[in-house]
């Protein structure tokens, strides 16, 4: 019985045993010989004996690249290959902002092409492109009667360093629409350089000023007048706190208050909406001496939404703002700067800081040094001058009284050291401290014998400028 069952079962299961073998054998192809390319790698032999191409691999989709700041862009024009920042430590600089707007010098779509545009077109071999005007598009009166709307966008930059702090509005656009009517506000800052000088210290924070560019935009159904309000706020801030010529310990609080006031105005007026920021710590050792067009710094691009207030609409470019720093200068008492090699002839530009220093010594006068205004005192400059600052010091009046009785070289040397210490404590450099000491020697009334001892000091207490210039007025 067992043998009969086995003989009956084998024919029933045999097809199931043979079929997988036939399938695997039919799809098998021997490996190519060494050095021979296989011709069966991309074909498939099915059970019917037909050879069909293997299915093409599914292509990998390209990765999507997102920008999280669609209305602002960042480009760094400084690099180690073009660096010329070795002269910054111990020198002064100031912020310089230059706008390069796409529409500058071009005809708008509603105006005829200018001769300059035609010349540019013929030179390039292509027709000149007209610039499309961003429209002043009013809303229907019935909508204005039912609800008000406001769209506003602001681009500003904040630059901070040791004791220096400034907020710079770069561009503001606004449209206020309500039952009272329509109002548009558009302000663009092109070239901005009237900022105070500040000393570059060798500390990490001093050598790397921070540049933070912020864009704030708002679209609300209430009319608060953000753009117009910002303009008024800026005018009030500038009227109340004018920028000093140089940042010192006497004025750094003022510059910080000025910056905070502008920043607060922007924050309050643009409290609802979008915000984008580009932040960089600028290493001044990588400074590029490109003074011909104020290039070589940070370029911040600015775009606006094509559809007013629709932040997801296409972003149309407006232009770029270049934020950089002026060439280093050895003294606040002269505008001689160290501009580096291969710089076109610019007034008072030396190739290095040593040459600039020599030129400063030749240019300064005692009266100009002593009358230099450290603090803006509402038209009374003499109250904030260098000489006034020294005369207010107790040690100065005490020294003058003592010198009237007797003066030794030691006493005079100590007097010079106090002058220099008072100047460096203002966050001015040692070279300017020596210049001020020379200014006292050459231009201020001194008891008999004091000036002679200042000129003959041998231990460096009275600085390096007196032996070089002397020329005290009789």
C-alpha cells in the first residue's frame, strides 16, 4: 500500500518541482568572459522564450532647494585672497553704505528710452530694457469705506562694534488705504556715510563688527500708518540725538540710545507681519581696499512681493546695498587714510598706515586739535572741545597751580602722562593722545619752563609728536 501511494503521488507533484527549475534556468545567462562586455545585462527572457528589455530605472527626482528669506539675499565680497586689513588694529574707521538699484539710470516702461540707454544698447548689441514702475494702485472707494488696509515693508541694517551702535534705514515702502483716502510712502537711502568714526581695538569684538540686516513687512486690515510713522519717528530721533564726529566714552551711550530708538520704532510699527534677517560678524582683517565704488563689503539684495501684501507671490528685485567700512585712518584729527596698493588717486589716500601717519603730522595744527569737538553741545562747540575737556579735569588745574610755584622734570612728565591717559580713556588711540599732548605744548598757556621740559622729556612720557613738530607759539 505504501509503494502504490508513492507511485501515484510522484506524477502529481512533479510539475511543481520542475517548474521553478525551468524558470530559473531559462533566465540564467553565463557570465561574460574576462574583458568581454555582457550583452544580456539589460534584457529579460520570459517563459515564452521572448527577449524583452528590462524596465528603465526610475529617475531620482532633483532635490528642491528652498530659500527661507525670499525678499533678502546675502553676498560676501571679502576673501583672504583680496584682504588688506592689516592696518585696522589701533586705527579708526566708519560705516559706508552704497545702494546699487536695478532701476537707477534706466527708463521706466512709461517713458521713452534715453540716449544713455540707447548707447548702452548699441554697445551690448541688445535692446535696452525698460524698468517697470511699481504701481500706485488705489483700491475702490467702496472697499475703502468698508475696511482699511495697510501694506508696508522696511529694510534696515544694524552695525555694532566696541562702543559703536547704529541702525541704518535702507528702504521703506508703504501704502495706507482707508475711508480717508490713499497714501503711499516710498523712501530709498542711496549713499550713507555720515557716521561717526570709531576705534578698532585688537580684541575679537573690536576686530569683528557685527552687521545685521533686517527686513520687516506688514499687511493688516487696520491702517496704522507704519511707513509714514517710521519716517516721522526717524526725523524725531535724528533731531533729538545728532551723531557725534567720533565715538568715545562720552558719546557711546548716545549712539546706543539712538540705535535703540530707531530699532524700537521699527519693531513697534512692524509688530505684525514677516521678518527676515541676514547676520554676519565682519572680520576687518579680510577688508578689501576697493574705494573706487565702495565695493568689497557685504551686498544685501532687496526684493518686494509682486502683488502688494501677498508674501507668497513672486519676489521682484529692487537692488542691492553694499555695507562696508572706510579705509583705516591713524587719527581723528585728519582725514588721511591707508587705502592700500593699486587704489586710484583719491584725496588723502596713502598706501599704508605709516605713510598716512607721516602725512597727518604734517597736516595738523594745534588750534584745530584743541578745538576738535568731542560732544555736540547744541551749538556751543567750545563746551565739548578737547581743550575744554582737559580744563575740566581736577588734575589739570592742580598742576597749573603747582607749576606756577615750581616745576621739575618729574612733575612735567607726570603731567604729560595724565594728558595721554585722559585721551586714551576716551577710547582714542595712543597716537591721538600724543597729538593732544603736543597740542597742549604748542597751543595752550603754560607756566614758565613747563613747555621746555615737555620738549626735553626723554622717557616718552610726553609722547612722540613734540620732538617731531615742536613749533610752540611764542
